[in-house]
C-alpha cells in the first residue's frame, strides 16, 4: 500500500451476477478519475448458471477481475486474499462475503475495510470490529449496520445506488418498440431483475393477466435471467404464464446488457418485491421517465413519493397492482407526470453525478487516514506459510 499514485481499491464479491452492487462498481469504474483511483475486483465463488455479463462489462472498462478463488477452498481463499490485499489502500467487501474478515486478521497492517450492503440481512451478518465504514444503499440497511457498531453508529453511512443518465439515450423508443414487435398504440408494461423469489415476479404475472383481460392494447415484458441459487423459479414463472393464457401477451427476454435502452421502450414499470434493499432498477426506470407501480419495500420508499413520482400498492396483492396499472394504462397524462417527477428525483439524488463524489470523498478519507497512521488495526502477522500457500494456489489457477 501507499505511494503517491492513485488510491488502489479492491472490491471483494462473494459472487458476480447481474445486480445492483455489480452495477455500482461498473459505474464507479466508469466515472472515477483513473489518475486518482484504481479499481480491481475479486470474486470468491461461482455456481453453474451464474451469468458472465458483469465480468465482461467490467473487463471492457479496464477493471481487473480476479477469478482465482473459484478454484480454491475457503481456507485457501482466505490465504489468497490476505496476500492480495497487501497491495491495496482500501478494501470494499460486498454481499457479506465471509472470506474477508479472516483474511484481514492474518495481516499485520490490514487496509481500511468498507462493507457495502444491499440487504438488511447483510448488514446484520458477521463481525464489525474491523469495518471502518459500513455503506448501506438505503436508510434501513444503514440503520441495521449501525445497530451492530456500538459506540460508532456514525460509521454506518447511506450512499444510494446510482444510475448513469448517459446510458438512457433520447430517440431510441421507436427502435426498441419495433424490435419488440409493438405497434404505436400498444402499452408496454415491464419488469426487470434477477428471477429471485423475494422479487415476487409471480405477483407481476398475475397482475398482468388481470390487466390483459381489461385492456387489449397492453403487452408485458420480463427482463432478467434465472437466479443461480433457485433456477427452478424461472421455469415456474413460465408455467404460470402459460396457465394464465398469457404466452401471446407476455415475453421473457432473459439477461440483457442493454437494459437502459430497453427501458426507453416501456410505458409502465412494475416492482412488487418483498424484503429487497434499494432496487437499482427503480432509479433506472426513473431515468427512462417511466411511471412506476411498486410496493413499499425498504429503499423503495426513499425513491418514490406517492402520487408524485409513482404509485404504491400493498405486498402480495396482484389485484391492487392490476388496478394501479390499469389506471396508468388509461391515463397518459398521469404516466407522463409521474415519469417526469421520478426523473427529477433521479437527477438530484441517484445520478452518477450526485453519488460518485460521495464515494470519492470516502475513499480519500480512509486511504489518507491509513497512510498517515500506518498502524495495524488488528495484530496478526502474515506468515511465510500463508504466503507460500497463496503462491501455490495462484499457480494452480493459472495452469
């Protein structure tokens, strides 16, 4: 660590899929000044079915994505991280990744640790004594982390998920809708995300069936691939769609790298999750000026102001969701007003221009303190045997 060059930051993920935290790192890599900050990523685990999209996107931005731990045991990964983290000024642990804390305890002078959480359960997991700062994407997550940081609750911060407004090009709507086979009069109602049970995609499909019966001009879209931890859920959703007679009205597109572009072709966005953090995709919907129907779920209440930037419906209530969507289908002025309102909210609070500077300040603060103090926060020398095992593991990975 140290030196007069850029602040070196290592993001440690439990796994890399297509999600809000992965998007956050991608946008940081794009918007941070490379002369002042250098970002690398290491992922500790992979399961069959996990998409490679994020890895390709990060590498295209020049981010080094280290997949060495995929071939290692937990103990070997801990040793590998302990050696790797010696080269960084700040470490950011995502998804409550369990490998980081034991690795830090092996280091004589561990770098400052930021934990980043997208769920309340992540904020409540694991020890916090080595966590210099905890960053939650919404107030509920920040408060959960603060409850675990006795005597220093102020070290739990809220930095929301961000969007790059430049990814939402003007003039693409007609092209997107033509690609989707939509007519000019069709109303496109969509959902975007990983097919995860807590996102309650089945409620969207049931609501779609109800709306389809009332409004012949509506079409529906689900964008996102299976969750590798519950791949059967994707098949269940397709079966449900068929059983409701929606196969000619609702399409599944799978994972797409051009979600911002696709959103410009939507008219209405629906999000009915239960137990999420702050859905990155709602800010994306706002960037696309979409009217949103959503449940009051943790960070969603910080993104949407009822009747001003979106409409709220109860959890697990497809009928209420259908009623809200129907109201928007027949109310183009309401759609426009809500979409414009959410766009203003995103510009002011969730755009990369508003959020990146908060990350910059945090990275500079922690890196500066570490360099000036140069004192170990937890004794524990990195042993020669650990160094040897790490070298062996890296060699096996390259073979």
